[in-house]
C-alpha cells in the first residue's frame, strides 16, 4: 500500500468508511469511488471474501485467526457465517485456530459436513476453540503432516471444496480469555445484540476484561498458525509439477 492509501484507511475507520466485507460486499466495495475521494470505501475482508480473492489470485493456502460459523441459537435465528458457504465452494486451504468459542462449535461442524468440507485438527483429536485448545468436541478427522494436506490440495479427486485445518492454541493465557468470553456472551445477550454486532462487542469486552491477554494470545496463535500454514504451502508447492 502507498502512504496515501494507509492514511486514507486510518481516516476511513474514524469516519465510518471502513466496513466488514464478506463475499457479498465485494462488488459494492469495488464499485465505490477511488481511494482519497470524499466517499471512498474500504473493506476489511472476512475469511469468505479472502478465500475468494486468494483463489482468484492463484493462492492455495491462507492463514487466519478463527473462522466464522453458526451463532449460538443459530437454529432459531439462522445466523450462519458465509465463511462456511465459501469453504464449500472455493478450493483454498484455510489454516485457523479452529472456531471462535462465541459460536456453536458442534453445529458449525455439522454445517461444514453438509457442505462436504474436509475439516481436520492439526495433530489433535479435539477440535480447538480459538483461544483454547479444548472445546470438548471431537475432530471430524486428524492430520499429522503437511504432506497429507498437500495430497488433498493436489485435487486428485477434483473436489471443489476448500479445506479447514484447525491448529490448537497452547498459549497459557487462553483459559483466562475463555472465562472472559463467557462473561461477555452473557452481557451481549442482556443487551439483545445480534448478527454482525455480536463479534465486535465480544472482542472489545474481552480485551478490556483480560487486560490485554486476549491480544497477546491472539498474536501467539496467529504466529503458530502461520508456521503451520507455511509448512502446508511448501508441501503443496512441492507436490505440483513444475511448468
């Protein structure tokens, strides 16, 4: 990014010109006025839109913190993240720390199964819950090496789906953060928050409650995910014929 773009992005946050951007929002953001114009818009991409853009760019693997999923009481509200839909139709390997514990992990895994998304725990049999390696939910499958992921990514079976590789976060601050999340969830329910308003509220409240532990733990898990993602990307690259 050029310096003027960075400055405009910083101002856009203060002026309400930066918004959460899922796949459905890409056309609206791209059709907005050019950067540095009075009404220019910025989009902060979600897992879904990042997958779509990565695929368009020929990128096979990307790393994130945690994916979206089925919100609690999602069977009533039908509040289900587009991340799950995109994983079912875009062939990109997504490496994450599992599913955010503010979501319904069990139902999220059910939707991933419905969309035929290979979902694996990295060297673990218990599906990770973002800040914590423990969710009490078994992994649909386990993978112990990048080479196994690379075989799937070779598209030998010509499957169109993406793949989710969940890496457990072993940062010691995770337990403190998890307790704060449960407290923040109660507050969000009392405030009758729903939809896209829930996650930003939870993240802000957790950061305040943990005195910065959530940020430190988040940074630790992203670095760990990046290491695993790099191993997978190298394995995929090595498994493809050179042109």
